[in-house]
C-alpha cells in the first residue's frame, strides 16, 4: 500500500518531493491499469472457453458405435436417392381398419378363466 499524506504534510513538502510522490503514484496507477486489463482479458477468455461456441467432433474409434452419425455410418451410398414423389407416397398414412366387435373375447378365448369372488 502507498503511504497516505495528510494535507498538512503535503503543504510542508518541498516541490521536488511532491513531484517524486506524483511520479510514484503515476507508476503505480500504470501498473494497476495493466493488471486490470490483464485480468479482464483472462475473464473474457475464461467466459469464452466456458460459455462460448464449441464444436463437437466425435472421434471415430474402430469398432465403437456413434450416436451422432449413425445414419451416415449405416447408409449405402451406392443406392440412389429416392425421388420426392416416392418419399411422399411412402409417408402417406394407410387408413386404419375399424375394429370388429367381439375381437377381445375372440383373442382371450384360449386363456383359462377364473372367477374371483368379492
């Protein structure tokens, strides 16, 4: 810490000593500003590393499955791409047939039944 002078002490100092004190304070201020800039840069870099954009590049290890590019790993590039019409036709839903009455009883008829009295 720097020594703090009282107004009386400053008034009693000669001009050369006051100039020395001012130069020391300027040097100290320069060092503090430099330290401040360094710390701000470190905080900025730490925040960028912690919260910044990251690129995830999974390493391909022989024999290990990857969840990120499973479709690309299993596709056959020799097969031609389907046309838009083929994709749309395959995506259309086939209407469901309505259930016929008595289906449940028919499915459960071979299972043994036991009455449980209440």
